[in-house]
C-alpha cells in the first residue's frame, strides 16, 4: 500500500484556494439537497470538483497559460519584488503562440469589457482567475471570433470585487505600462 506524504494534506489545508473551493463545494452540495437538482447547481458542482482535483493532483505549483489565439492576451501573475503596486498581482502581456514559463505563476486572464450594441448590453471588464496547477489554453472560436478557454474559471471577478487591477477597457490596461510575461523558450 502506498500512503500519500503527510505534508501534502497539510499543504492543502493551508492553501487559500483549496479552502475556498472546499467551502464553495460544500455549500453547492447543500444547495443541491435543499433545492434539488438544477443544471446550474450541477455545473457549479462539476466545476468546483474539477478545481479541487487540479489542486490535489497537480505536480506544478504554478498556473501555466498558453495563448493559441491570434491576439496578445493580458494575463495576471505575481508582482515583481520591486513593485510599488498595491494590487495583489500584476498584468502582463502574453503574445500569440506563447506559453508562460513553468516556473512563473499565471494566475488568470484579463477579459476586456464590451460597449453596448443594439443586440447586446454592455459588459464590464473582468478577471478570469485560475488556481495554481492549472494548464489554461486560450483559443479563438472560428465562428464567433471570441476567446475560449479549455477550462472553467475558478472565479470571475469584476473591478472592486478583488484586489486585482481590472481596468475598464483595453486601452486603459495598455496605458498602465504592461510588460511581457516570462514565457517558455
């Protein structure tokens, strides 16, 4: 019989992402019992179980983001040691065709807001958060041109919901003086 190393459970027990996902999963399971099965609750439970699985089984302590779109993406990562920013992380550029270095922690992707059209209401800019250990791949839907991801987000934040820089629009984000993320050679 092979036992899991004793430090692994302790490491996860103190991980903020793991704690939050475990609590959210417990809450979703309680909602399922109280409200019955709905597609929304089932999808939420499936996504949370998958995020928990990633945290429990990942060999990489960092998130890795790969850009298979034809555009440069803005991604979140750790702040440089000399940063004076008051945010928890920083925005970086991830060029088309590039993947972040396996020693650099990609924490999520910036999703710019969209102005209102006749067919659609305006959408605010958002941050698509991933948990460490995630291997996120961004692609472009050939029919709609929209960016798609191979995995659901751990969370989606709007400005003011978390201490991340979530500029109102892409121009404001680029005006912030973003540098390129550390990418795989």
